[in-house]
């Protein structure tokens, strides 16, 4: 028997009494969250939810009474050992031995796929999802927003892939624009090939800072303009300098992302869409959507009401494209290339207007799929500083978390001497960073604190990793045991039952996170699992 069969078995009994197809009832039956108070039951049917799902006219006004009548008409069987009525709910308790055996067997059998095969997902069609995330700007700071985009985007891509969707992970680099004119000129004065090869991100950033200081002077400005113009005209030599900056930066990004367990299927970027953006401007013009302002810039009118004008600027007065124009070209290109079902952009909320405009323009252009584009935005993190000061590179954050964690480990007497202390510090530290970030709603801003994130107890990634390691060592100790050797009677104690009950909910939690793309449901599930299993 599978865990999912509990819900199905309850649904099939109910379906006879309520005269409704069992599929309509499954969503209204949920595992009861484990709370400090003793448990009422394992599963609960919510009558309000049955009505909400539009599945029943036979339920009347008084849900209290209805629940009672329903509970009386249902019978216990080999799966359900007790049925009671609550306020607007019917509660089901599963036969204890069956519960223990089934949950255990399935966790054992499915391993990391536990929950993924649940019937809750069977009605969800498999899709192809393009997820664009991280997207830093070459030669500029990799700020904390990019870090957040990296871990949130990775979470979304992972959960979708785990649930059987096809996922394309795209990193859309800021790799074009006047900054490359300045950088090119800056490199001629301050650049160093050795440094560029050994640490491209840092070196390009330093050059960029230096040349920006010098950029006040008219001559530098002119040189930078010329350099960028040559880039736009595809001058071979200029292009090859730019390409070296880009290629070396990507190499280093790949190395650093690896530390986070993140990879991309495509490194694209604004540079890819210079020419295609011109085609987009032509299309906008042909469709009568491009309006010229007195200043000569090109805008698209997005006003919904006459008295409230909103426009999006898509063209500079010299005819060149802007950020949004390149995004229009990129979206159309990705549709042609991948025929995706859904496309998700992950950035901080300061870009919400940008994406709203982008989707609106696509829609005006007649692309119905604009409705299947989604911007997943997140709030700002304040106060993340490293010992070197402000965060400039992703690697700074990773090194900082690792060294702080290592320090905590060495100062804790209980930590055993580890062979791979640095590696462990890195893994645990990163988990701490991610859990700190995923605990709340993505849209909330929060004040970052190293001490809070790295606490060894409490709601932290450190404590979760500790629990994980403990459970693994138990598994190692008993790894040879056959499931048939397990004495189910030992699992009937209230503490054991509450772990089993919690495990019953996992598919629902996964389902929730996969629907609203908020990792916090999974995090709080794991924290409760830790409470249930920690000594
Ligand atoms: N490079 C941009 C930045 O750092 C983020 C890119 C977001 N994605 C996009 N398709 N516009 O702000």
C-alpha cells in the first residue's frame, strides 16, 4: 500500500456517500498538521473546501451538522480505524500498524523521491518551464539581490524538475551597453592580462571603478563612446576584447555557482539581442504601437485609463534599443527556440514595473503567451556586510560564511574533529544562508544577521544540517536492516506517531510550494520535522 492510498481510500468511501467522483474529493482531504496539542486525527475532510471546489450542491448551510451526519454514515474499515466529526470537518484516523508500515515502506523505497509521485500531482500537466535567474552584470557588483535571485531561481528550477517538468535554466547576463565602452578604454590604461586571467570578475570591477573616476574627463568619455560604437559595428578587434571579458567572467561564474550547487543550461545576455531588438522596434512600428515623443524617443502607450497615462520607453532618440526592448526580443526568441509553457523571471521587486510593462507590450504585440510569463519578485536584504566591507562579489559571501562557520565549529567543544572541516563548514554555512533566506515570504525585506543565520540551535540551517547528519548516522548504524525486521510496535508511541503523521503531509507541502513558488512551506515543514526528531 502507498501513502497516497490513504487519501484515495477515504475519498472512495466518501464518494459513495456523497455521490461525487473521488477525484473531486481528494483535494479536500488533507493530512492534519502536527501541533503541540495532541492530535485529533491523521486526515481531515473539509466540507467548506468541498463546496469551494465546486463539487457539491448536496451540502447545505449548516456544515457543523452536515459533518456530524456524514461521520455517522461512514464506516471504519481495514484502512480507517476511527471517524469523528469536528466543526465542518470529518476526521479520519488510520489504522496504526498500517500507518507505520506504509509510511516507513514508502520513505524507504522512494528515498529522495518520497512525496513526488503523489496523486496530488497527477492532475498537474507536465510542462516546459524556462527559468531565468541570477543574471549579474559583468564588471559591476554582484549584489545581494543577485544572490537572492540565484538561490530562489535554483529552488524554483529544482522543484519543477523534481516534479517531472522540463526545465531550462537561463542566466541573462548584463553584458552589453556603454559600460563596455568604458571598460574597454579602462582596460587599455589599467588592465593587466595576468590579473584578468586569474581573477576576471575582481579585475574587471577594479578597472571599471578606476575608469569611472576618470570618466569625468571629456576625452575618456569620447574614447568610451568610440569603443562602444565599434562594438556595435562589430569591429573584430574590439569584439574580441569584449568576448575575452565575457568568456573569462563566465568561466569564473561557473566555478563559483558550483559551490552553491547551481548550474545553467544557457548563458545568454543582453548582447545577444542588440540586433533582434531592432527587429522588435520595426514590429512595433508596423503594428502601430510605436509612438515618437517630441524628444525623438520611441514609446509604447500602456495607459489603461484615458486620464492616467503610462508609457514604456523602448527606443532612444538615436534609434538604439533599451533594456526593455532587449527583453522583448529575448522573450520572443526564447519562445521560438524552446516553445515553453511557462517562463519565470526571478529578480528583486524593484523590477516589478519593468516586467509588468514587458508582459503588457508582448500582449499588445499579439503574443497570447505573455499571460504565461511570470515575474517572481523578492524583497531586499539589508545589512549584509563581510569583514572586507560591502558585498561586491558572490565569492566574498561564500568565503565569509565558510570562515565564520569554521570559527564557530572550532570554538564549540562538542564538535568532533572533522577530516573535512572546511568542506563541512562550507556546506553547513550555505545551508544556513539559504534557510535564513527561505524562512519568510519571498516578498518581505529582512535585516540580515550572520549571528542569527549561523546559530547552532533554533530555526537555522545549521540545526537542520545537524539533524540531517544525525539521521544519516542512524541510517548508517542500521543500514543493513531489512524493512521486514522493523518492529512496528515500536512505532506506536505518540512521539513516533507524530513523526509518521508529519511525513504524511509532505506531498501537500510540496504541492503548495510548487504552486505559489514560496520555499517557506518546505522550510517550515523541515523545521517541524526536526522538532519531531531532535532529542
Ligand atoms: N542584469 C539585471 C540586473 O542586474 C537583471 C536581469 C533580469 N532579467 C531580465 N530579463 N531583465 O539588474
